[in-house]
């Protein structure tokens, strides 16, 4: 009699455990404007992020992750569709509300497979905060939102909330996890941090009357008041760019004229990026780290931490005065186009700790579906990162392709600066589309991109190879190859 009872019980347990492995939980965290090195273990000179560091130590850090486009709206669309901007059509930060309701978002495939799905936080593919398809739970702010006491849409209804926005998103995320713990779930958290307070109009321009202040939680203000950030050798306090960057030199002439004609730009630009701004950003990151800690603790309390994959990344980088840039963000240099990317997949024992192969933001969609054991549709142009994490291969692509369209011009000096970039294991090639100019950098010997090699005869063969590679990758991005 006992054997008769035990056998069905063992079968049930095996089936249950198999189901858990088949559809693990997935959490994707996107930190707004976070640089690739803006965390303790990433190389920041004073910021302490123990939980993010733990995520990296227990999971996998991707040392050469790149944003498919270093700009908020198009890259968020790339993360959620697995497509290049030239394929999904969200090309800039102008309000593309209608288009963003029609995107082929990967969460819908999870939802169809039985996942409970949630979007918590910033959407910003269009300023509309209304729910998009593919989500069971929706919490979102309109546009850039407010750092303190924000108005948020929960479902179709707008509510007034009190408190710090990072904390609110954390509480709502924890609530969703607790309510969804009995089934596989997918949670996307779009933090407002570390973006400054801002109002962006539907045409992509910003309201200069709103001070672009970085606002930490009250409990963290002053934590780093005595710290000084260690600047890069490419830093320019006067906002000057190195020789060999004629397109940027011309843009900065326009920037100087713009500042002279409108003094409101002076505090907005934050030329050289002040230590105060860097300290405030670091203090904002403390709430992000605490958020991850609370989410992680919740998973442990519910005993589902070993069934949950956590992915942490950002939408674009930020300049701390390198090459003379500050708030421009969207330029083709490492501080802007490199991405922080950490993945802890609890089901993979002994994961590769650091992956040096080239990966892109479009790979997150394919990776999430692969983790969930869902067939990756042909519409997704990215590749799963699981083979890299498992150590089955050291590379999934020979070159990383980045594209940027300057249709939306919040800064007069960045108009006409469309570009394409190819990065391989050593070199970076930049082609400015509206100018007869290009740049080539040896990232091994010149990691700070100070010496443009484009006109040196010794590199003519490299340039030709990268030009050919760029043509092929652009065709792939368009879906024509």
C-alpha cells in the first residue's frame, strides 16, 4: 500500500520540478542612463553597490556588451523586441505612441506560454503611460515622470503616489512577485534612476525651465559629499574634443553659439559634468542597489530564487566629460554605447564569470525566451546568450553593429549626426552618414579613443574590411540579409 502511494507521489514531484525547470521566472531590470562602469564592481571610483556586485559575482558579467543604439526610446524597443531600430521603427525619442502599441514585444510570447507578465516603471516609447499588449500587470509613468510623489498609471487608471519613485517601483515589483510565485512570471522593471528630473515634449525637445537635477532618495543625500570622481584621461573640463574628430569639433562650435545665445543651456549642459552631478548619480544608484536587494530577498523568502533569472542592464550610457561631452549621451564613444550587463541564471551551475565576446541589447529578448524554453521567433534579430554563459562558445558574433538616427534633435548641435558603428575584437569604425568623415580606433592600445587612425595608410586594409562588414551588418539590421 505504501509503495502504491509513494510511486504516484514521486511521479508528481518529478513532474512538478520538471515544470519549474522548463519555465523559470525571469526579471529584467533596466536602469536609465547607467554607464557600463557605474557600479562598485564595474570600476566606479567610490560608488558602493554590494548587491549588484553580488549579482555579478554569482552570475555572469559581459565585459563587451553594447547598446544597439545609445538612446532611451529606440534601445528600450530593441531590448523588448530583439530588433534593430531600423527594423522596429522606434528611431528616436519623439513620441511614437501609436507605433509602440504595435511592437512585437517578447513578453507576449511568455504570456502565451503561461507566464504572468508585468511592466513596472518607465516605458518611454512614446509618452503615453497606457498599458501595452503582452502584460498582465502594468505600472507606468507618463514620459519621464517625477522622482518624488509621482503620478502613475496602474492599468488604465492614474493614481497619485507618495514617496521616492525607485522605492515605489520596488514595492510594486515585490507585490507582483508575491502574487505570482505559484506560476512562472516575467517582470520588467524600468527604473527612472539614474536619469535627471526632466520634461520631454512629444517632439523630443526638452523643457529647459525644468532643472536637470539628479535627485537621490532623502536617506542617501550626502552619502558621497566628500568624494571626488577619478576622471578619465579623455576628460575635458572646458568641453573640448580631441583632434581627429572634425564632426564633433564642428558640433561643439554650434554648442558654443547656442550657449551664448541662450543662457538657460548653461546649467542644463553641465559642461564637464560636475562632481556634484556624479555624486548625486551615485547616491541615486544606492536606491537601485537596495531595490535589487529587496527583490532578491523576496525570492529567497518565497524559495524561488533558484528558479529565477535576473538580468540587469541599462538603456544607454552617459558622459562624465569624456571627449568634451556631458548630457549628449547618444554619441558613438565607449562611455555611451557600452552597456552594463549582468545575468544570474540560477539553473546554470558554474557559469562563466566574465564573458568577453561581443553582445548587444537585442540579445536580451532571445536570451529570455531561450531561458523559458520558448522557440525564438524569426522576428528576433538578437542571439541567445546562454551558450556564452554556459561556456559552450566564446563568441556569438564577429562584430557588433550600432546605429543612430538624429531625426529628433533635443540639442541643436547634435542635428545631422547620424552614424553607424562596427566594433570587432580590436577596432571600432565610425561612419558619419551626413558627412564625408569616419573614425577608426584601436580599442586595445587606445581604449579611451583619443587617436583617430582613419587617415593612416597602415590601417587602410582594416578600414576596408570594416566598411565591408558594416555594409553586411546594415543589411542584416534592415532584415534584408
